[in-house]
C-alpha cells in the first residue's frame, strides 16, 4: 500500500482531527518500512564535506611537495640537480628568465623537453593532480584550482628547477591540464566514496588521497 492511501486512512480514522497516522508522507514511509530517517543517513554516511575555502593547507601542502620533489631529484639525478656551483645557479636563472621555455619539436611525443615521456606524463600528471585536488578539497572552485595549479607549476619550473635546468614549455601546460583531469576525477570519486559504509569508505578514500588522509590525521582541516 502506498503512502497516499495510508495518509487518507489516517484522516478518515480521526474524523479530520490530527491523529497518530497523520504524519508527513516521508515519515510514514520511513516508519512503515523501518527505514532510518534522512538525517540519520546523512550523519552516518556523508557523501562529501565542503569546507570553507582556505589557502593555508594548499600552500603548505604544495610547498612541502615541491621541496620533497626537489630533494628527490637531487638524489636520483645528482647531475645536474645536486650541483652546488652558486655562480652556475645565477647564470641558469638569468637564462630561464630571459629565454623562452625549452621546447624541441623534433623529439618524440611528450619528450619535447628532453625528459623521458614517463617523467612528463606520469610524474607531472600526478604532480598536477595533487595540486588541483588539494585546492578543491579545501573548498575552492574548479577554475580557482586550475589557476593555482598553473601558478604552482610555474613556481616549480622557475624557482625550484631553473637553477639547474631550463624551464620546460611542455611541463608548464601539461601539469595544470593533466591536474585538471586527474585531480577533478579524484575529487569527485572521493565525494562519492562517502556513500560507502564503514571501513570500505576509509580504504577507498585512503587510496584516492593518501597524503591528505595522513595530513588530516595530523590535524589539517582539509
């Protein structure tokens, strides 16, 4: 029996006066089927949390990420990233800010800057994804996240790497665009994971955002 008929019977049984059966249709449906209320469902299984927009976490997260990447590059590729010739640094910075970003169209696809394709596609794709996703997770819009990722990519190329290598034209556009695609996908999947129950929700969200889960465990708000 549908809830409109239950409501009608309630009115007839009480001669038009409010009675125990005169409840709102959703309440009747929940009681008749033994289902929890909508408020209980929302509290138990949040689909997503949208915090107030903030910049503290995205900025700190991005700075830590780039410092870690730069140290990792110096360890993996000591030549050129571990050189300590300060005069060479200054010369390279001058070249970076007075010349166009490096692009060699004669190279294979996604190796136009001289790096292996997997460094550009996988490495910078994940870098852009992390920048975009963290900005979105901290309450900002898609366009704001795209602008932030574009700016952060330029900081990486011109501040962190330019003392040793010339900025890459490929990285400057591929990092924010790949970040938009991958980071936004991660953000939407993280929200959808809120519909899962119990431990599975935490596992899926941990896979989608391992660094963020760790940071929030240490007290980060987003």
